[in-house]
C-alpha cells in the first residue's frame, strides 16, 4: 500500500509526479510536463491549476484549521468580529455622526456592509503574505505559485458564510428582507469582491517578496477601506460627484450591490457599478501580470 503524503511539500511533489506520469490519451502515452520560466503575460494556466486542485484544497483546509486552532472561542470569532465591528459603527457613525442610511434601517445597512468588507480585508491581508508565509513550499518544490494567493482569498469565504446568520438576525429584527429577484445577483457581487481581492493579493504578494514594507502598509490601509467603500453610509445618499469618485473603488460596487440584493437597499447606479467592475478587471490583470513577471525570482529573493 502506498503511503499518503503527510506534508504540503510531499503533496506538492506528489502532484508534480502525477503530472509527469499521468496518461494523456487512451493510447497509453504519458503526459510530459516541462518546467520553464513563467510567461510575463497575465495568464492563469487554468488547466494546470485544475490539475493541482487537490493541493489547493489542502492549502485552504490547512489555513481554515490553523485560523482558530488553540483559541478559546474557535469559529465563534467569525461571528463576533463582524458583530462587534458593526456595533461600534452603529454607535459612532449612526448615533453620533448621523450618517445617511438611504431609507434602510441603519443597523441593517451597516451589518450588510461589514460582512463583505471583513471578507475583503481578510483576503487581502492573507493573500499579500501568502508567499512569504510559505517559504518552504516556494523554495523546495514545483507547483503553480498562484495557488498560494488563490487559497488565501478563498479561506475568508468560510468566515463570510459563518457570519451570514448574524445578518439574517438583523434582517429579521428590523424586517429588512430582499425586495425581489435581485437577491439572485448577490453571489455575483461577492464574486466581484473575490476577483478584486485576488488581483490586489497577487500584486501585493509579489511586491512583499522583494519589499517587506507591504506588511507595514496594510494595517494603515485597513481602517481607511470601510470609509471609502460606503460601509458606514449609503453611497446613493451623498453628492453624485463623490459617488463617482468612490465608484473607482470596486468594493463600493460590491457593498452597494450586495445591500440592494439582500436587504432591499437603494439600487446601485449602473454606470458606477460598471466602472467598479472595470477597475476590478484592471486590478486583476495588472496584479497577475506583476505576479507572473516576478515569479521566476521568487525562490531567489524570498
């Protein structure tokens, strides 16, 4: 009986061996993998990522388990963090600053904004550190390096799903339910958040290999993101010229669209949403291009 690889290095090595010896067709020909410098063009190589899907699953599962290992409250932190953050925003910005709610109960508005923002902040932080945190994998075995930021972007989705019941509770208390079929678009707005986080994560993870300033820069950006994404207020309630400025941040489109879909919030402007989607695509392609051009030097620089 063959022994199951017990470490990530062994799993990655086993996956590479499987590529080299797997049948390419029914005639028994073997598939040959040639490792060569990564292309500088922004290309994901989906077939290769699909082959290493088991390694991706292992990376995601490892990070999910480690996230709350040896903690007293465990996965309950995925509920407490957005809940406590929302309470602080509600008291400070709702009661004292009187931020606009756009015709929706302010408590529900904030809770619906906190969840996607918490996902994005966690995904951006994890993906930016993904290469430096997996030094042994990057320097010892071959596998698609894009798996590391991709796994780091997928892990916070678990926290997002665990935190959804808190939003449902707020919706039940304040009777804020979806207004119609627009609820079906909610996954699309979260997909936009995933694409944005992956694009930013690819860029920052590559930059972090060479410039360790990234780890000091991210904590400075995290408190600013909710303010420029409309988490504490309804973007549709501010002046239109400022709406277009905020629309250049894809997370503004994510939060506005998510609120419209799940709590019957103000409908997002189609043009501003399109601008957010376009910026997200540019961020993804730009991040992938930087990652690919830097990839040949990862093992030497890290």
